[in-house]
C-alpha cells in the first residue's frame, strides 16, 4: 500500500536509503576519505541527479572535488545513488 501510494505521488521509496549505510559502505573501501568529505559529496551527487543529469556524469565532479581516481569516483556515485536514494 505504501509503495503504491509513493508511486502514485511520484516519490521513490527510501526505506533502504541512509546516510549511515552510504558512509559505512565507502569508509570500508576508502578509509582515506572521511564522513565529512563523503556526505557532502554524496548529497552533491544527488542534487546533480535531481537536476536531470545521469549519475555517471557526476564522476568528473567527484574526481575534482575529492582528488580521487575515476574508479573511486564511480564507487562514490554508485553508493550515493543506491544508499542515499538519488
């Protein structure tokens, strides 16, 4: 019922989306990045996506913002999309 209501309103369910799971997922892979770096970047990715751009297009932004490799930026963008619900 809740899922149907969310779909009718055009709102994606976000029960699995959480900042804690996003940070936990990335900290275990990239201990050199802190939650203070990861959370704002994840939310920035979500704003980017909510503006109608594909999540993959956020990779160069992440590379520049955090001075990480493309592979790390890919993981951050994927985690944001999956864990933060963007």
